[in-house]
């Protein structure tokens, strides 16, 4: 039986024996434009997964939010989520690893890296706004990495675009086939619930208008007379027509097409009022891909490989302001990891005893006793682990595909109190390691130059250095527009270029030479004059 017919039978996760180990992992992210409802949906997924038992634990509700994730002042004052984190929860034998991606467009680098660690994504779209700019950008990253996407069309309880318009927009904007899974029964003021087109379940609120989804009724089909008693006639007639058209007019669900990134199942719902959240989680459990092979310099690493392997996709310093800790977020790619294992830290060639790995549950951390491919754990360390690092059980290959991007905004760092040079150096090193900024030391001159992908990152940088390192900094403009890593097979030519361009050359934090052009014209000119040199926009992290 194909997966396509599977879902039409309405069989639920749990009908068959739950898969074990990596096959039971679903590691995914939610992508969206700010305000589409990502935080609300995250919270509701955690509630549905039993990971939290109180609404408001994730989303800002005064002190609650501060307690959980708003450890950054900047996040509090701007009300945006600027850091990624991971939330693990289990339901019906499936382990879900939900990786949070920052919602703001300035943090694309961090988001990009987070997306290297997931196997699928949920795209949240506000039905009133459709596909917005940030959604499109994030979608492009998913497409580059062949990450399959489930679309959650949110806020059906509000006046929005008609459901067909939303479907067509997703189809056209993203060039994907769309397949309706859960359809709204009326929208806005006419909203009367949602209907699962595959299981024929009608989701509604016993409180009627304005209430949360608290009831599910099994129907025999959209013509079931039981619906007539529950939904006003004008809403029901329209729903029946629409559902009929939707079933016929769009692609039937095809699990393979979805997993290959050609088709997106679309679930209409309301995160705020709990409509279709359960359905969404069920679709993730049932159809989202388990861990996939990960690219490495020695070829793809299959998750079924016995030996443990993992890579660091994020490092976060000072997660707990009371303890100066640094946590490396590690995604496992193969094997069965057990706490206490000694892993090979490929970059340094040294063994690393992983004695205190952390799992991140919704509201707490716990020691991770084991992990399979797909799992994400945190490894506290004192700077040994960096973004892009590979851990293995002994082999010496390296996972690839975690680039460092050329910055688009460059500034010179001004230290307000010159006595705090040491703290500043430490702060820049730490935060560069997190990937928040790139740090360059000019060949001539003593002030650090920082590069970021978006200007909001500068505010975050200053705020964190003030808060976490008790050091005040300011920024001054520099004439440079970006940075390019320079290299050449001909060492002499590289050296000559550096000597001739001392004013525009710096070293990155690993001592690699970087050219800082004043604009596109200068970069073009340098390229033309130096055909033996490479000017790279990204560099693989090693
Ligand atoms: P984000 O993380 O994507 O930025 O969005 P978030 O969940 O914070 O939601 C943005 C706003 O949209 C919030 O309102 C939230 O309550 C609302 N929202 C989310 N899902 C739904 C839904 O299904 N229906 C309706 N009607 N609203 C929804 P807010 O007023 O900005 O915040 P709050 O005061 O409600 O927390």
C-alpha cells in the first residue's frame, strides 16, 4: 500500500508498532514571517506533544516569557526571537526535535545553519497575508537543501483570503504542488471549525464562536447529515462545494513527492485556538522524513551507519547568565550515542569525553543518556567546540555544508573604557564563535572590525557585550562594504596582493586573510587584476 493511500484510510500514528532509534526521530523547524504565528504554533505543538502543560509558557506572557527564553534584553525590548534553540518532546513513540529559527530577517546566517540540522520544516502562513518576504527567503534555503515542507495556513478564525487564493498563492509563489489536508469550515466571522479531508474528522469548539478546538467528531464524509445539525446552512453549503473542488482540483497527497520537496501538504487551522494542531503533528509523525544522509567530504553519511557521528551547527555562549557556560548544539547523524562516550573531535584530532550532554525539553534541561541520528543535544564546553566541527567515533571525515557568509554591514568597534580591552577581546571571540558576528583584525590599525549580515545584529552585539561582559562599546563606520576570503595556489601572488593592499586587508579569527573592498567596483577591479586569486563570499567552517 502506498503512503498516499495510507493517509486516506485515516490510520493514525500508533496503529503500527512505533519505529525505534533514528527512524523514530522527526527533526524539524518552523519557518515563517514575523507575526504569522510561529511562536503560538510552537507552543501549541509542545502542548499537543505533552511537553508543556500550560499555554503561555513559550509565548510572551509577561514574566513567563522572560523566564523561559527572553534571557536577552534585546529580545525583551524588541519582542522578537533572536536566538535559536531546540525543544525535544515525545508522542506515541516518536521523538520530535523542534529547532527554533529566529524570526527576524537579520539573522539569516544563524537560521541557515539551523536549517542544515533539520530534516523537514513547517511553513506558517498567515491566511490574510499569504507568502511574505521572510517566508520566501527561508523557503529558498529549504529548497536549496531539499528540505520538505508542510504548510500551515494559520488564523482561519480571522477574516483572510479565501482558502483557494491561499492555496494558489503557495503554489505559484513557491512553484510547488499543493495538496489540501485540512480545510476550513467557513473563515473569519463564519468560521465553524476545520475538516480533515483524509480522516473525515470534523474539528470544532463546543463553545461555538470564538472558542478553542476541544471536540472532534468522526464523519462518514463531507455529506454526513450530522454536519447539518452542527454548521449553519450557508456555511455548510459553501464548505461542501469548496471541499469537493479542493479534493478534485489539487494534487492528491503523495508522500514521495512531499519528501522530495515537490509537493506541500496544506493544513488550514488556527494556532491560537488549537484548530488542526494535532492533525499537523500527526502528519509530521507519519510523513515527515526521518533523519537523512548528511553530506561530508568523504561522501554522504547514512544514518544507519553504526559509528556515531555528529556536527555542531550552533554555539551559544552564556545561556545562563549565572553560569558562564557555552553550549554547542550538536546534531547526530549516525550511530547510537551513549553518555560518557569519548568522541573524536576531528578539527583538533583530540578525544572529547562527552559526560554532561544536555537534552532541551520545552521548559527544562536534562542529562541526555543517549542519542540517535536526528537528535540534537547540547554539549557544555569551554570553547573547544565551534560551529562546523565534526565529532566521530574515530574516523576523520568532516561534515560539509555549513558556510560562513560574507557580511553585509561592517563597523569598527569603539571601546568606551580602554581598560576593558581584555573583556572586549574575549566577548568578540565568544560571540564570533556563536556566529553572531564576524570579527576581523586589520593588518594596519588596532581596532577590531566586525561584520554582520543585518544591522539589528549590531544592537544585539552591543547589548550582549554590555550585559554579559560588562563592557560598553560603540560602532564607527568604516569605508568597507563587505569581506572576501582570499586565497591562491600561488603563495607569492597572495603575499604580493596583501602587501599592496595593506589598508584593505584583515585577518579573520582563524588568521585567514580577508580582503575588505570599498564597494563592488573595487572588488571587480581586484578580481580582474588578480586572476590567480580567489575571492570567496562564503567559506566552509572547519
Ligand atoms: P510569530 O512568532 O510568528 O511572530 O507570531 P506569534 O505567534 O507571536 O503571533 C503573532 C500574533 O498573531 C499574536 O497576536 C498571536 O496571538 C496571533 N495569532 C497567532 N495565531 C493566531 C490564530 O490562529 N488566530 C488569531 N486570530 N491570531 C493568532 P498579538 O496580539 O501580537 O500577541 P498576543 O498579545 O496575542 O500574544
